[in-house]
């Protein structure tokens, strides 16, 4: 009799137990913000572009305002004060975090259509160490003031002079229509002077920028297993996205927290006490309560 009852109920119990497991597993699903902020920006194979950057595959709440990245022709680009910079590399292990960027208008050319000085939004970035201000002089009243190349400006061939390191005294008789400062790595500037690299290659190597964020705050969040992001309540400031929810600083242990049970379903199973996700599967499979 007992075994007959068990036999006839078996299919139902099987379904019920699967439903019950599914209900409980759904409680274990990682927080969407935690999941979405887990990957770096996927653009042109430039790796490791992560917090405080957002855009492309990273939701707005995975970064901080102003650090939006666009993917243009497989190039990660950030815009700042009317200039576009391509991100060549990000290093999140430095304090503060750093990126190497290059001006998009000077990419593989030193003859851009318009002449604009490099300017930063200093509330977002500052210059890193190991760079120098290379200066380009366009349309000068003299033919020889040092290193030079030819440019086509308004369909006219004209000489552009470049000075890898800032000069102390520029002769007063030299006058140029345009002067543009483009930072390069000091090592690249030295390589130009030593004729070991071309000016365009030096510019293409970019220059270092430090991110103006609270690095310590983000590192602590990540060390606790979280992912750094934006406080979505206030749409400003920091939040630490953790497996279970967002916290203001770091992820907390949830093992001891009591939460309302998600409906035991069917018969038996767990009661109203929250069971930590990692032991839930074992708990459900390991307690054949239907057959007791
Ligand atoms: C990302 O960073 C890690 C650790 O710093 C490094 O080993 C890896 O090469 C980087 N990946 C890319 C694509 O730059
Ligand atoms: C600098 O960036 C901040 C943060 O995104 C922004 O609020 C501000 O308007 C920017 N300043 C300029 C001059 O673009
Ligand atoms: C990041 O910076 C650290 C410290 O300067 C350096 O050791 C490391 O090689 C850099 N990582 C990458 C991927 O450039
Ligand atoms: C760039 O900055 C230099 C030095 O401040 C200045 O002399 C020059 O006129 C600026 N160039 C442009 C295009 O604004
Ligand atoms: C480079 O020029 C910028 C202004 O364009 C200035 O803020 C910065 O201090 C200069 N850096 C060096 C190393 O000369
Ligand atoms: C300038 O433009 C002319 C005609 O478009 C071209 O033949 C010449 O090679 C160009 N010179 C440079 C230095 O780009
Ligand atoms: C968001 O900011 C508010 C106001 O500063 C703060 O009370 C709250 O704890 C923050 N929430 C998170 C998840 O960071
Ligand atoms: C499940 O239980 C086995 C043995 O009882 C244990 O080794 C394993 O770590 C447990 N798995 C989880 C996810 O708790």
C-alpha cells in the first residue's frame, strides 16, 4: 500500500521537486547590476577598459558620469572638451588607475584638418607621469627651425615643424599661424631626437592619463567580491554591486541574514528561513524528505 502510493505519486513528486529546485535556484541568481558590470568594454580587442568607463556593452551604471566610451570603427573613443581620444590601454592595477590615450585627429598624421590644443577635463583626468609636451608649428614665416615634415594645408604643401621637448627660448623672429601641443611619452620624444622613431609613431603611442576617481574605494569593493559602479538611487557617487544587491561601500556576508522564504512549494523542502545560495543545491538534493 505504502509503496503503491509512492509509486503513483512518484511522477508528481518528481515534477514538484524540480519546480521547488527551480524556485529556489532563481533566488540565487546574481544581481543584474553585478552581472552586467562584470565585463570590460568590448571594442576592437582593446582589453581591460572597465570602471569608471561605461558604454558599448557596459551599462551607464557601471561607470561614472563623463567616462563614456564609444566604439567607432572598432576603436574605443572618449570625448572631452570637443576633442576625441582613442583609448589604447587601461591599467587598473596602478593607483590611481591610468589609461593611455592618443588624439584621434593626430592618429597616423600630424596634419589634422583643424588645429586644436590638447585640453583635458581635469575633473575627469589628469596627466600621468613620463610624458612631455611636443609642440607642432604650422605655417611659419621661416623655413628651418628644426625637425620638420610636409603637410597639405588647404591643398597647399606647407612645412610643419615639431619640437619634441618644450623649448626654453623660441627665437622672436619666428612666427607661425598655428601652434599645437600634443603630449607624447618622454621615451618616445627621446626616440624622435635619436632618430629611432618617426614623429607619427611617437604620437600614435599616446600619452598617460590618471583617472580622477576614488581608486581606494573601488579596490576595496572589488577585493570584497563586488563590482564598482554608480549609485543608481542618486545617479551620482559610488556603489558596490555585489552578488546579492548593491551596497554603499563593500559586499557583506549574507550567510546569517534571515530573509522571507520564497514559497516552499509542494510538500516539505525548506521552511521560511533563507538558505545561503551555495548550500541550497546540496540542501535540496541531500534531504529526500518526500520519502521519509
Ligand atoms: C588585461 O590586464 C591583465 C592584467 O593586468 C593583463 O595580463 C592582460 O594582458 C590585459 N589584457 C589586455 C587585452 O590588455
Ligand atoms: C567635465 O566633466 C564633468 C563630469 O562629467 C562635467 O560635469 C563637466 O561639464 C565637464 N566640464 C567640461 C568643461 O566639459
Ligand atoms: C600596469 O601598471 C603596473 C605598475 O606600473 C605595471 O607593473 C603593469 O605591467 C601594468 N600593466 C599593464 C597591462 O600595462
Ligand atoms: C596652444 O597653446 C599654446 C601655448 O599656450 C598657444 O600659444 C597656442 O596659440 C595654442 N594653440 C591653439 C591652436 O589654440
Ligand atoms: C603641458 O601643457 C599643459 C598645458 O597645455 C600643462 O598643463 C602641462 O603642465 C604641461 N606639461 C608639461 C610636462 O610641461
Ligand atoms: C599633397 O597633395 C597633393 C595633391 O593632393 C599630393 O600629390 C601630395 O602628395 C600631397 N603631399 C603630401 C605631403 O601629403
Ligand atoms: C546611494 O546614495 C544614498 C545617498 O547618499 C545612500 O544613502 C545609499 O546608501 C547609497 N546606496 C548605495 C547602494 O550605494
Ligand atoms: C555539496 O556537498 C558536498 C559533499 O557533501 C561538498 O563537497 C560540496 O562542496 C557541496 N557543494 C556546495 C556547492 O555546497
